[in-house]
């Protein structure tokens, strides 16, 4: 299955805590999903294109998700599905906002997929992370996912480690 999309993220939140700054950005992305042997694989890549390059950085992102549905002795799928994810960001430009500090204080880190700081010294930097976790299917409509994510390599930006938990209701 192939999907192509365009997202838009606007500035939001309070200017005093970084989020109410910046000019917003578009996220043009493509995802491809298919089973490979016993695994389910999803590959996504995209481009964060800021509306104003002085305010926000341009970044290329990519993600690989692999999960392994488990089956019991009778061949029925169990509710537990372990997963692994690898994520990467390549910062293709600098900006001048620097989290509201201005161009005279260039930050050398960015917000990965959590926030955008408009940093002035990140062009050419790459950040990669690995996540390990599982999905639990409570019933046909409700599932929960848990993943623990750590940086790969020395560059971590704001992502030293992260625990993500979600609850999904499908209707």
C-alpha cells in the first residue's frame, strides 16, 4: 500500500515556552506498507518545508517501522505485537529564530519531531533514533501502543530518551 500526503503544522501554544513562535511548516510525505515474510513493514519519508525559512528550518525525515504479529499454537493471532522503529532527521537549512533568542544566539540543536526551534547552527546535522515496544489489541476496536526511544549515535538534540504511549479507538 502506498500513501502520499501533505500536512500543515501551525504555530501554537504560549510564546514564552517556545511553541507560539515560528511561521508554521508543510510536511510533504510518502509512506509504503507491506508484509515481508512474517513481518509488517512501513517506510515513510518526507520533507518539512517552512513557510518562512528565517523562522523555521527545512528538514528531511524518514522512518522505518517493523512489527511481528504473534500467533498461538492454534494459529490464532495473539493480542501482543512487538515492534521496532528507526527514525531519522536531516536538517537541510538553518533559521534565525533560535527559539525566540534571535540570530545572535544560534542554537546547535533542533526539536526533532517534537517541536521546531528555528535553530541557527543545525544545517547538515543528522539525528537518528531507535524505538522498541509493542502494540496490544484489547478488542477489534481498541489497541494500545508503548515504545521506548533512544538516540543512535552521539547527536541527540532534545531526544535523549522518550517513552510514548498511545490508545487507539477505531470506528
